[in-house]
C-alpha cells in the first residue's frame, strides 16, 4: 500500500497542477530550449514564492525565445500560486496576483554582437553574430500572445542606450529579475551599471554564458559580474542555481554581509 501511495503521490500533484492551470502542459511541450525553461522556471518559482516584485529586464533578446519563455514561466507560476485551488487559496489569504501587471523590458542593438576589445573571445563571438530585426522580435512576441502593453523595446547599442534617460522613459523603478545574455564583458557591465540603482535585496540575476572565456573570472560576463561587485561594495551576488554548462542564477544582496562565498565557484 505504501509503495502504491509513493508512486501515485507525484502523479496526483501533477494532475492537480494541470487542473488548476491546464495551459502549463502545452506551454511546456512547446518550449524548445530546455536550459532556459529550467533556468526561468527556477527564477519564476523563486520570485513568486518570495513575492519579489518589480520589472523584468533582458539585455540581449535576439529573436525573443528567452524573453517569451521568461514571460510565460512567470505568468504560469504566479497563476498557479495565486489560484483558488492552491495552498494559498485554501488558506483564505489575499489572492491578488502580484505579478499579473509585471512589465518586461527588452534591450538589444538588433545588430548582433558588438566588437570586443578582448582578443581571446570564443570563435562564435564575432561582431554582428546573432543579428535579428526588431520587427522579427516584435512579431514573435505577438505570435506568442504576450500582452504588449506590458512590454517595452529599447533598440540600440548598450553604450548609447543604457542611461538615466532610458530608465526614465521606461519608468523603471525596481528590478525584480534581469537576464543578461549579451555574451561579452563590456555590454554585460553596461547592463549591470544600468540596473544598479534599481536592484534590491532579492533581485534575481541570470547570466548566460557564465563559463565562456575558459571560465576566466576577469573576462566575459563572469568578469563583468565580478567588476560590478568590486565597484559596488554594498552589493554581492549570492549563488542560487546553475543549470547545464552555461546559465548561472544569483540573488542580489544589498548591504548584506558576505559569508565566505566565492561567487565564481558555481
Ligand atoms: C545570444 S543573443 C541573445 C539570445 C536571446 N537572449 C535568446 O536566448 O533567445 C545576444 C544578443 O545580444 C545583443 N547584443 C550583444 N552586444 C550588444 C551591445 N553591445 N548592445 C546591444 N545589444 C547587444 C545581440 O544583438 C544579440 O541579440
């Protein structure tokens, strides 16, 4: 009897989730990039369960796959969390979904990668790689039925667009989550500097390509993250989760005490 119960228990949980939010099934089937599904699922669970509110910012959006994935994961997870049939729902607590009006900001040159001053970049990081038209990005989002009134798109090189005027234009107040996927040290550092005034303890940062540049702590996105922390002594990144060979997730701690943790030992 115990064995049957053990086998049926996870099955019952899955069926309950599907009854609460059936779209979870098709959204999972349709998602093709498993590492991002995995990373964004963990990020969404963390955000929702800690009620970390604010905006989503993605630096390097290309054709929109990760942007759509992140949007869907946060939608799905928050709907499930605040559903009347959920544990929270049954408790009689306020079921206002704190994420249903979350805004999603996209930043990209739509010209592909910028040039790098580092002569040791991996071969795929050549200038212009990952170029996609802004119109393609926009149409992918529309096709995926994102609520475009909650989306902003800032086109241009980060060195030119990531400034106070842009923050004001998009009415940026707080960053809940940011995905940094622009591959190179300089743009990643520009992205981090841009979000500095808007991060808080609990903001989650996701870095793609953490171990490029042969894992050198001073190069690539990892180098940018290290430099950012050196320049902002009140901030450190607490490792949260890493998946596959490339994606690393961290939780920002502002004015927290760093406890013997090497951020690079993920
Ligand atoms: C690897 S792609 C992003 C992939 C996307 N996040 C996904 O998973 O579908 C990198 C993107 O960063 C953008 N990018 C790289 N360097 C940039 C810079 N200096 N300024 C603006 N955009 C940049 C490129 O145009 C490209 O779209």
